[in-house]
C-alpha cells in the first residue's frame, strides 16, 4: 500500500473521528480523553501487517484499504429478526449497526438490581459508574483494532449484575449489520460487570440483514468479581462479504470462574481475540471454540491467557472444520507470570481439513516464568476417519449423510462444554445447517496416519 493511499485512509478516519467529537461535546472529560488517546495510538501504529507476529497468518488489507464510513441508521423489519431468537432467554437487546434499538428489543423485567441496556444511555445518565471500567482493561497499545473501537465508542451493551445476584437465563445481545451497499463500519463496545458471588450468562450474536462490505469492529470488557461465575458466548454468522474483528477482554478476581465460548460460521475475514487475565488467586477459565470455514473464508483465532496469580487453572479447547479454499488460524498463547505458582493450564486445538485446498496454521505457545506449574499444549490436523465412514456406509447410510454425522459429532464436542441448555439447543440447529460435507472420495486410499500432531 503506497504512502499516499495510507494517508488517504487515515484522513478518512480522522474526518469521522472529528465529527464524532463534535457530536459528543457534552460527554464527560474522561471519556473524551480516552477517545483521543486511543485514536492517537491508532494513527501512530496504523493497521497491522503480516510482519507483526500476532498477525503473521492474517492479511487485513481488505479492511485497511477500504474507505469505510460509520454505518447509518437503517430500519429493519421486526419479522426479519424472528429467526434470531433464543427461546428461554431472559431478554433480547437488539443493536442495528452498533446502535441500540428499543423497538426491536424484548426486555421483560429482570431480577432486582440487574441492568441490561444501552451503553450510550448509561453514559448519558450515569457516567460516573462507568469511569473505573470502560476502556480500562483492553491493551490498546498492543491491539490497534481495540484502540480504533475505543476511539469510536458511541453505543453497545451495558450489563451490570450486582453482588450475589443470580441470572438463571441468558441475556441475548443481537448485533445486526444492515448495510445499504456502500462500505460501512460499526464499533459496538460492550461492558459487563459481574460483582462478587454473582452468576450470569451473556450471548453476543452477530448477524447480517442484506449483503455487502460491512466491518464490525467489536470490543467486550467483562469484569468478574470474587467467586462469580460468568459464561460468555460469541456467535458470528454474518454475510460472506463481511469483516468481523472481535476482542473479548476478561478480568477475573479471586476464585472467579469464567467460560468463553465462540462459534464462528460467517464472514469473509474474521479475527476472534480472547484475552483473559486471571488476576486473583484460585481463578478458573475455560476458552472453548468452534470455527467452520468454506469458500475463501479466513478465520483467525488468537488466544492470550495470562496467569497473574497462583493456584489458577485454564483450559483451551478449539475445534476447526475447513472446506474448499478456506483458511483457519489458531494462535494460542499462555503466559505464566513469575508469581503465578501452582498454575494448571492446558491447550488443545483439533482441526479437520475436508479439501486439498483448505489450510490451517496452528501455533500453540507457552511462556512460563514460574517454576511450579503444570502446562501442556498440542494441536492435531486430520481428515474424516475413513474407517468410520466405511462403517456407516456399510450400515446403509448415504455417504453425504454419513459425512455430516461425523462432522457434527466433531463439532458437538464444543457444544457439550456449554452449560446453558438454551444456548446449546439454539446452536445445535445453526451448526447442523452450517456444516459442509467435504468432497467425496478426496482420499486416494487408506492413510496409515489420519492425524498429524503439531507442537
């Protein structure tokens, strides 16, 4: 990309940022200062390239070389969203192009003290409650997309669960991309604060209405208090021309138990960043994911788990299914800081390649600065087990159906780790519909080694 082109791209973002600052002159000084600091970082660093180690396998030129404008308000008919509904959810908050839509949302009464609504509204009526949390956990010096998101903070979800409150059903956050044909972008920012001894489940669901180049740049900050139990679900199934970069930053206090579940199905280029920091002693974290690629989809999963206190445990399980010319990435990095003695960390990445042209880059990584830990990692790459396929066909099951059954069994491993029955049931149908079959007869003969171990 030429210097002139890069300057033109920056000028486009600069103009949009200036307009945003003019529209938000009445907002608190700390928020305006946060925007300015993060935008300055974005201008200083620019978009990452494949020369950056964290982006080694992912080229973002499709994003950096497109002149996106902030998505305009678009009207979406309620009936178009009927298919995106989780039966049994505590409430459903709908955001169209990053902005809260009260008329499309379902918000029954929640248990006393629990808040679930628009971040923009909370900024307007109660900014002091947000100051100590909003934008305080992301590492915008390292993550330029998080910096860009924070610079453009306008709206998103705000969820507050007070001490000892228990939310029995999940809160469903539905983010709808509704473009008008021109390249558009949205930067929703979600803040979730679960205080000590609370319990909650939150689902972030990204979908498209219509098609076109739409850039969703998402940040979620989740603060889990002492002895809390929080499950977060990310479902990404946008249009095949869409781009989605999401960053989930988890801050865990003493004995907090947090689970992150990701299911990536849509989008042309998707980057899923999950960054938990186990800051309190005795914390537990599970990072569980499934990604399914076809066509020329590119799906990048970047996990950075920081063990900062002793006696903490983390588990990473990611399964990938790649067909046709799709490209998957798994970069799982565990950092055990010197004070994090008695850490127990495990990382597993398993991948199925259904086509000769599908590709996976997997990089499990450990950085250990403590001397009394138990850490393991590994990755496998393989194809559908031909013996299992032959067995099913010998029982009269048609080949394409047999392949789908085997693929669903592989994908279902990720569903089994999800505690919410409502979310599991919701995802069951979505995944069944999304699974490819792989090309028949792709193997010329029996392979003595069906799985290749990496790392």
